[in-house]
């Protein structure tokens, strides 16, 4: 399905041929995103378990987002709140409005089913761009505090500032 097609930017549902392109795109910037991860995403999309939206700029993969119809972990499990689980724009395509366009599409799709959307974001500096875009778009901390390895971190607990240290955010869709 095509969600957006304008000025060399195409945003659409994931295709099987995207798997290799995504792996290579992330490898080019020094990130290890395993082939199996994108195979799983594609299969989950085909089984209607997850929506996977891919952005192309001039026929080159620029980024993607995955959306669960309902949160599977964290504070919104069993609360019927859709959750963005993985959102990435390749570094060479950042600061061009692609991420905001992807988020506009995801939020409009969710708005048809729910008035709220959730996500969690990492807390180390590698997530700085993501933290900024989410706050600018109206996502706010949900008040459950910091989570680590999928569990709410108790006050004064020790943790490591890695990809598993996150904060849950919510946005009310108007």
C-alpha cells in the first residue's frame, strides 16, 4: 500500500525486496540490524501482526517504522493502545522531514482506531534525535518512570545506560 508519493519521497508498506536493502543501508552507517529482524518484520506484516512502513528517497531506502496494533510489553500491555516499536531514519536522510512524514502517516492510521499512541525511547545520547522528534510532536512521558530490559525500574536500582534503558511516552491524537 502506498501512503505518500511526492517529490522523490515514497512511503509505503514493506515489500520482501526491502529486507536486503534495509540490512545494507544500516550496515553502511555501521549499525548491525540483522537480516532475520527484517524477515520477521515482513512475516509479521504478512500475518497482520504488525504494520511496517518503509520510506524511500529517490528509490533508496531512507527509513522505516513498525506499529503494533496493541502494546505487547511495558505499561500498556492489555490496554488496547497501539505502540510504535521501531522507528529509524538512516543518518544520511535525517533532517529532511522524512521522519515527520512517516510519523504523520502512522499517527493518522492509528487515529482511525484509537485516540492514543505509545512508544518507548532509549535514554542514551544515541537516541537524542528520536527524543527530540517525539517531544516536538507532542509525546510526553507517561509517569511510569524508567524501564530497563522490559521491566519498570525501581527507585535506586542499578542499571546500564544501553539500548534497554527506556522511557515510555504517550500522545493523545486529536
